[in-house]
């Protein structure tokens, strides 16, 4: 399922790493019980230490810069 969403996001001229990060974070947000970074990090479907997952969530929200927000619209339409 996650690969399907990544492929849909790739159609909107987004690089593969950004598409994977958007998909993983969105999946974790949907599964998390709250919107705290540590809670979201618990549900990231990746291997690694808990602190590494927290860092990944932090970097996503604080450093991700996309000039075109069409990929977010496509993702929201697909999920909803």
C-alpha cells in the first residue's frame, strides 16, 4: 500500500526520497494516538532506534521545503 502511494506522488514530479518520507509520516500520523513527535515516531514502519525515528519526524516537519504543494493535494485526495 505504501508503495502505491509513493508511486502516485512520483507522478507529481516529486523526488523519490521526499515521496517516501511524506508517505511514511502520513502513515504514522494516521496510526498515532496523538500528534506528538514521539508518538508519531512509534508508528514509523522503518527499522532503527527510537531517537532516529524522532529525528526523522523532526526533520520532516522543520526542514522539508517543497516549492510545489500539488503533491500534498494529491495525497490528501487519495487518502480521503
